[in-house]
C-alpha cells in the first residue's frame, strides 16, 4: 500500500480501509501456496477468540470454535459440526453440547439446561436440566440426578451409581429417583433394577433392590 491506496498493478483491491484478493491463493513464506492462505512458518495471533469453519462463533474471551456451525462461549472449546460449548466448557464431536464447566465428548452427547460440572463420554447420551456434578459414559443413556454416575448403555440414571446394559431404548435399565447407593444389571426387559444393589445402610442385595440384611439373595 502507498498512503492507503494499492500500488499500480497490485493484485489487491481496496474496500474502504480493508483490502482483498479473490482470484488465487496467498503464500507467506512460500512461493507456491496450495490453499487460500498458506504460511511457511509459525503463526502468532494476539486475539482472544478463534473461529474456524462456516458459521463458527467464538463469543467472549479466550474461546475456540472449529467446525461448521460450532459455537463456544467464554473460555469454552467447541470442535465438530454443530458442537456447542458453554462458559468454560468443552464440546468435541458431531452435535455435542456442554454446559457450564462441562465436558461432552462424542456424537450427539448433550448437556441440557443450566446444570454444571457434568461429564459425558460416548454417543447419543443426555444429561437433563439442573443435574449437577454428574458423569455419564456409554451409549443411549439419560441422566437426571445430581452427584451420580452412569456407566453402560440404555441407562436411565436417577440416583447415585448405575452400571449395566438395558434391554433396548424402550426398556432401559433404570435407577429410581430415590437414593439407592449402587445398582447393577444387564439386559433386563423391565423398567426397574432387579439384579442387585447396595443401600445406604450397608446391605447388599442380589435379585432385590431393597436388601433387608447384610446379604439378601432373592433366588436360589
């Protein structure tokens, strides 16, 4: 530029205080750029937010969004198609959503609403609104309680710890909303836990979710 105007014969064109070049690639540190912008060397940027991909939005300071329609709030990181990271959250994967200080990794794993400090790893999982400090790992699971852990597939976690596999999406392995401590099971075509539980009094149940003795076995 010369006093704000392009040199005669310059490949750049002016638009107000901006310049543009639309007819080829631009190389910095290379004479044969193969992309719209190719840099042969390190890149230093002093901005707080970074956006890569069509429709990507990084709002607030120190946020990063990469992928088509990805969005990240302040201090958030979103990576993947339509991934969305809340304030101080991380969302990685196709249509993954994290809440405040939450982490969602996997396809269509979603943290809904205003809860915080939640972690999802896997596919097609969801944690409901106002569920706090919870962890969900696996496939096709839903979690609605706070301070709980779910590990497996087709689980509906409402209390403390639930590990296992549901029959299918219609008949999930489900823990009740009241606290049961620990429950486990596999391939159960009913709507409640029937294989085992530890309760808050320290009893262990096999075949029952309400053991009345230190070891309560319902069956042979």
